[in-house]
C-alpha cells in the first residue's frame, strides 16, 4: 500500500488549484447559495484532485479544503477560530467526507492506471513473444529484450557483455544511453558472481540501473533496467523484468537446440556425402581405368599380331573411356565450384545455336543415338547465361537421357518461349521418374530407382547448381508418351531478375 500512497509529481499544485477554484466559486456564489451547498463545492474539488492525481492529491485537497472553508466562509472570517458548534460539526463532516471521497476516488484512479499498465505490459509481452519467435540469433533476442524492458517499464534498459578487458553495450534503449562507471562496476559484479545487483536506496550513490545476470549458453551478460526518470522499480516492475528475462532465456535455449540439431544434420549429411563420394569415385574411376588398362595391355602384348579391326575397337574403347573420365572429372570440378559459390558470367546466348552444337557433340559421343532437335518456327529470344556452363548443363541432361533410354530410342531436345523465359527440355523414352523422386533426383549422389549400375549421380546436381546460379529453374516431369522430361527455364536477356 505504501507504493500506492507515494506522492507523484504535480500532487500539491493540482490540490491547490482545485481548492482555489472552489474558493473562488464559493465567493462568487456566496450570496445566492446556502452555506451547506458551498460545502459541496469543496467536495467536488477533492474529487477533481483525486481523479487527476490520485489518492495523495485527494487527501491533500481535503485538508486544504477544510482549512480554506473555515478561513474564508466560517464566522469569524479570515481566522481559523470557529465560533459556533454547528460550524465545527459542518467542518468536521467536510473533512471526513473529503478524506473519504479523495481516498476512494484516488484509489479508483490508481486502480485504473494499474489496470492500464498491466494491459500494456501484457501487450508488450505478447509482442515480445512474437518477436522472439522471429529471432534469428542471440543479437535479435538481446535487442528485443532491451526494447521490451524499456517499453513495459516506461524507463530504460541496456545489456552489457565483457569483451576483452572492458564492457561492451550489446543493446540499449534509448540507443544513446551508455553506462557510467558505477553502472559498469555493478555490471562487472553481476557478470563475475552471477548474482543480482539491486539499485541503491534513493539519495545514495551507486548505479542507475538494477542489474541481473543473463546466461546465453556461451557467456554471462548483465541486463540493466530502470523505471521512469531513472526511478527504482516497484515489485510489479521487478516481476515484469523477471518474466521478460525468462522468455528471452527460453528463446535462446530454443535457438541453441535448433543450431545443434542443424549442425548434427549437416554433419550427418557431410558424412553421407563423403561416403557416397568415396563409393562413387571408386566405381567411376576404377571401371574406365580398368577398361583402359585392359585395352592398353592387349595392344602392348599383341602388337602387330592383333588384327586392325580389333586394334581399332580397342582404341575406340580407350577413347570412349577417356572421354567418360574427362566428363566425370569435369562434373567433380563443377560441383566443387558450385559448393564454393559459383559466380557465372552472363552474356546474351542464342539457345538454338547452343543446342545444335551440343546435339552435334552428343552424336559424336554416343554413336548410334537418335537425337532430335525441335525448334519453334518463330525461334526463341536470347537468354542471359554463361554459354560454357549452359553447354555443360544440356550435355549432362542428354547424357542422363542416354543412360536411361533403350538403345536407339529417340531423345528430343526442345526449345520453347514461355511467359517466364525460354524453356530448354530433354525428353527420353526411358522408364521415367516417379513423382515422389522428381525433386530428389537433383540431389548429389542420388540415383533414380531402376538404374542399372551405380554412378555418381553428380550430373543432375551439377545442372541444378549451374541453373540456379544463372537465375533459372530446372524441374523433372513426364514426357508425352512415357519417359522423363527434364526442363530448364532461363530468363530472357534484358529481363528484370
């Protein structure tokens, strides 16, 4: 209750003004109103003071009104002497009514103010909770905590951390506020001992803030806060501060758990990637190297005794396996560039010319393949791309189609203008890609069900990485008549990204 009865700024002036108004009104109406009615003017003055400034103003106005009425209106006037007993009774009733009215009206005002403050605090805590839900890291939590403490306590707040030999302000509201030496000494004790540092009593030297320890998981911080105009906090303010700190601590625990889980997933993914890489490289290097070694050994041992057709066949096998190794190494290098953050150069590219060149290369690399280039009669716009990387994307898509298509089955390379850009698609007559796997086929070392053999599964991953770096999209779908259709859409040259 003591906290409620504490005088607040403006108590005396408001009480004086209210009673002075009652005196002036009484003097103006003294000739037309009976004395009993004049008493009501002072009761109204007490009500006004209590409503405007609280209990203390109402009580002060009641005492002032008692003295003023006695001094101005009770005979003998302009003295505090009371000549008649009935006047004494009237004054006593005025004082009692004034004290009671002022106390009740003031309490109602203060209860309303307390309810308003509680509603504002609840609203601030709800907003704080929403802000914590969007926090991406400890810095966001610290800033939100300082904002909420300062706003809900109608004062100021700051968060201090030890950095090197001194203290650093992590967050503060108002932004310009900085700790003075007494504040820093209190914060140092909090960080070192982990105990609260309450503010000194009014009139005693010391820190301006009440400091509490706050654990982030990696360090201990000192959170300082103060009420309006730097005044110490009442019990309710301390509870609000404790609730804010508890919410922030819970959010940091959640962020740490999420970070630990993400790190665990990343570690598991790296281990899977490494195991898949070792397995795939051992297969994709050993198989062509064994073929090359066997062909070279046969050529060396048989020499001129080998018939020319057989010798040509072995040389073609060596060439084919060497090309296969070169493509594998190129994919590995491209994957490394993508993982390191590929920054392709962009220039206007004619997809029709590029597709014709890649189809010609595919016919040389895969003799006997039925490759068909389908172009729209009106042509397609230029795209903004890196031509060398785009050739690699298209060749990887064709090589993927060859891998899954029956021998001599047609493989179509189609170009088309779309509202979102230019589409370049490769369609085959293979088994197709199940709907559930159409996104996963672009992951590194992911091999589609039904694949004969293993293989690295790098080709489509490289395609997605390059296309994404070029600002395009790549999707897997079903080809008309069966099979898979992999399509790349690239932005038109000059279009806004």
